[in-house]
C-alpha cells in the first residue's frame, strides 16, 4: 500500500509520527512516479515533431528531414542504435525528456530482414529509463510492424508479421523478468489488440475499435485510457497515455 502513497501524503504521515522516520532515498522509493508516454508514425519524417510526452516512440523516421526535425526537438535525448543516420533501426527512434530521465540500458533486435519494394528490415528498440527524482526505472519499447499483412491485399506478409510479433513478446518477457514496469508502443499495422502476457492494451478514449497505433502497459501501471491527439502533418494520429509505477 505504501507504494501507492504520494510524496505529499508520506510527508504528512511522517510529520504526524504515523510512519517511522525514513531517509530521503527511502521516501523517494515509496513515492509514485508518473510518466506520460506517446507514439507517433511520422510518415517518413514529414510530420511536425512535437513534445508529445515525457517518453516518445517514433516510427518512420527514415529520412534526413525526419532526423533533422528530431535533432531540433528541444530538451530531449534520443536512442538511435544504428551506425549510420538512415539505418533502418533508427527509423523507430525513442526520445525522452533529459531533465527527468537518464538512460541506464537499451537494446535493439531484428525481427526480419527487408525486401526491395515490400518492406525495410524491421526491429524492436527499447530503453530503460531512470527517473532522476525518484530513482524508479521504466522499460519503454518501440516498434513498427510490416504493412499490408491484414488488409486483404498481401496475405503472404502475415508470416513476417507473426515473426515480428514473436520477437516483441520475447522482448517484453525479458524486461518483465527483470522486474521492470514496461510500456510498449508502436505501429502494429493491425486493427486488433494483441494478447501479450503481462501486458494490457490501453483502449483509446472516444475511438471505436482498435487503431493500428497502439499502447500497451504492464499489468498494474496503466491509468488509461489512451488519448488520440492530432496528426501534426502525418497521415497517422499521435497517441498518448499516462502510467504510474
């Protein structure tokens, strides 16, 4: 129960002598950490890159224009693991507010290779972020599945989609196994929520059905629902949500 108490409530209880005295580090550990998260497919970098949340997963940052816009986003650090700027891994960049979080871990896994005229190579990227104020850690995963597998036009792409989904589930399981709260965002290119062990899909307020851009949170940390924002020059809406851990 103590984990659910806010810093203000903890201070009051301590001042009244209703809780044993604790160090500042212990008090911080008991405080709830609130983080806003977001996902946005930028349509090959054509979108306006906005400070949508504390932590943002971007998709289709696949052009020099897109990376220039990302670099111009003030007050954020970015995870782009590819060796060259236009490496396919970097198209699913992750950004976080540098005054609130420091990166303590990261990773990137190939889900399947690319094919000319069909799909670039696809990846799952993730970071582990430590809240500077509370010390709490959060694992944040970003990904972008192959398009067209479920629209009736390219059923031959479904095998790649399923392979990608299997890798996502493995990454989630690994991070949950470390005892970390986990957020998963991305363009799933399928209007169907996925059964990912240990994770809840956040429905989007005011939106019927499931959009292809989705947010999942580990059980117990989502305040939900997700919120649909504007397109900001993309062909996709941006989405945001709040988590507490």
